[in-house]
C-alpha cells in the first residue's frame, strides 16, 4: 500500500479516537451537572419562598400594630364606662365596644392564619435547604470519583495525541493539509473504506475502473461524488473482495454497453 495512504488511514483512526473522548468526558460530568442544576432549582425556590415569607411577616406585623391600636381603644372605652350617665351614652359605648371586640377577634384570627402560613413557608425553606445539603455531600463524593475517571480519560487522550504528533512529524505536510481540509467537513469519515463497492462515506456506488485503481492502493484517491479519501480495507469481510469480480451489476459498464455493442 502507498505509504502516504497508510499514514492517512492511521492518522484518521487516531483522530477518530481523539474525538471519541469528548462524549466520554461529557458523560462523566453529566451526573455532577444534573446535581448542580437541581441545586440551582432548589435555590431559586428558596428565594421565592423567602419573598413570600417576608410578605407574610409584613402582614402579621401590620395586624399586630392594628391589634395594639384596638386594645388601646378598648382600654379607653373601659375608662369611659365610669363616666356614662345616660342610657343613650350606654348604648353608644356598648356598640363601639362590640365593634372593637369583633375587630380584635378578626385581627387575632388573621394573625393566627398568617402565622400558620409563615410556619409552612419556613418548613418548606428548611426542607429545601436540607435537600441542598444532602446534594452537596453527594456531589462532593461524586466529584472525587468523576475526577478519577476524567484523569484517566485525559491521560489516554494525551497519549493518543502524542502518537498523532509523532506520526504527523513523518508525514508530507501537503498530504496532511489535504486531509485536514477534508476533515473540516467530513470529520471522522474523511478517510473511509469501500463498502459493498460503494464509498463508505456517501454510499454512492463506484465504477469498476475506480474500484480497481483504489484496490491497487498505489495512489491517494478521493470519491468522485463526495471527495472523501477511499481505500480497500484488507481486513474487511470476504464479501468486499468477492465483489471485485461481480462487475456486471455496476453502473459504469451499463452506461458503456451500447457503445460496446456498436463496436461489435
Ligand atoms: Zn463518497
């Protein structure tokens, strides 16, 4: 096989391996990221609950002020009772006292209701804080094990990158440049084996002449349909080599058939 083609196949394999590390890194970090998201969600909920809590507390203190005022008025009425002389004054004061007492009852009920509400908010906040705490503990444990996995992945990737550097050192820069240009759009399918007589990248069937040329592995040949670099994988299943003889089914000979008949 052409030495340059052999190098290209190797470097393309290495690039594929290097790229395969990315999803592994994402996967390793996934659970930690999920935990961070969960904690953010809980923290946001706590902020909203704290706002509600402040609002309820404000309402309670307003009711308490109102209640103090009502009690003061009731004390005034208690003093006024000593000065009541007529039946009319008696009635008016009784009515006033009754209304105030109703207002006191209402204010007390309101304070009780609001206090229950505030306690519920406090419980909700506390339970979310507990959840965050336990997530923090689990996250720390997870981070330690994830770091171990990541370190191993980074180490392997570093080794492979080193292999690539060593390999490309000995390559013709023109060829590596040519390959990198294809790789920009074809990524990990820049150098592909022929599969069932077709380009392994775009899967369009190749004509016989091209197939034979590629089989010889003497040159770097690109797919005429997509531009990827093609080669015949010597380790491919037998079927691939067998197809070499099955030329009748190919497109190109069909197109040429009328011309051949004319010659005959
Ligand atoms: Zn192709």
